[in-house]
């Protein structure tokens, strides 16, 4: 699946001022993350378990 075919959505953890926006797209294998201000730049992907660990960590911080 190409980057353009993924259903990207703005993360609820993104800044409310529009200056630190992150978009995510879910697939069976991974969570893909990109900068919404420049979607032409490469994105990264992390396994679903790794993403869940990150979200738990971020929620505690």
C-alpha cells in the first residue's frame, strides 16, 4: 500500500495551534507517522505494540 493510499488522520496528540501536527495511518502490521506540514517527507512506521507503549509513556509525561 502506498503512502497516498493510506487513510491518514491527525493525531489527537498534535498541538492545537497547528504548529506541531502529526498524522498517523493504521495498517495491520504497523502505525505510520508523518509530519502533516510536509507530507512529501519520508514517514516512519512502528509496530502496533511499540506504538501502544509510546502512547502509554506519553500519557504519563
